[in-house]
């Protein structure tokens, strides 16, 4: 997976992977090392269901802006995990 190297970019504050057709819930685990991430756009990532939110939300304590628009496969049962993002200011 090409996302496995994302965790090495520890000082990254903004990441936009909008429309990435290969990004899936397993890929979200590769983002858990991005502890300084403030803006994350996952818009139009058609394979995301939300099952990878738990480890991601636990790790991204600085996240303030999250874009999940047009992620049509997201399942309601996983969305409650977004409530653990204490710094979150905007959600699309």
C-alpha cells in the first residue's frame, strides 16, 4: 500500500486525498502517525465505510477540519467515533 509511508510525515498539518479511488478503511490506519494533522479531506473516497475511524480518531487529537463529503459508502454505525475528535470544529 502506498499509504504506509504517510505515518512518516509526522509534522504534516494538512492532507487532501480527495477522490482517491484506492483509499480504503485499512489505509486510514496508515494515517495514525500524523499526530499534528489539522485539516484532512477524504472527500469522494468511494471505498471508505468508516470501519477505520476508531484508530484514526484516537490518533488525530489535533484535527479541526474533516471533509467526508461524497463518501457514499460511509455507514452510520461508525460515525459515532467522530465524536471523540475533541478539537474538531468543522465536518463536511
